[in-house]
C-alpha cells in the first residue's frame, strides 16, 4: 500500500483538482486506500475525509486492521452515482421550471 500511496501522492502534488480525479481514476479499482491515502488524493486532512463520509460525499469505509479503508473503485462508483443523481435532479428541476413558464 505504501508504494501505491506514494505514486498517488506524486500525481496529486503534480496536478490540480482535475489531476486528482485522474490520479484516482488511474489506480486499479481494487487498490486499497487507507484514510491517509484518501486524504492525500483529495489534498485534505484526514478529519476532512471523516466529515466527507458523514456528509455522504464519500462512501463509508470498511475497517481493516483497525483502520478505515476504501478501494479506489468504491470511491469512483460512489462519485459516479452522486453525479448521476445530480444530473437527474437538474433534469427534474428543468422540467418543473419549464412546466410553470407561460
């Protein structure tokens, strides 16, 4: 996990927010990330990762050896589901607004 975390950190340090998502997307889906690695990927503190989970912005972790962990794939699937839900909400809002316009 350390080699993968270091590679991810290099990707994050070299890029902007678009690079961060690309870095996460370039990892094999089964890559296991601990809380520290997730924090580095998103350039945040581990406390921010915990709050993002509480807000539903990240999926809940599983505990491995007493540490919260995710797979890269589970984070991407969660983000994609949130994007799809936002797209559906926007379409519903647009339809609602269109139905009320003269």
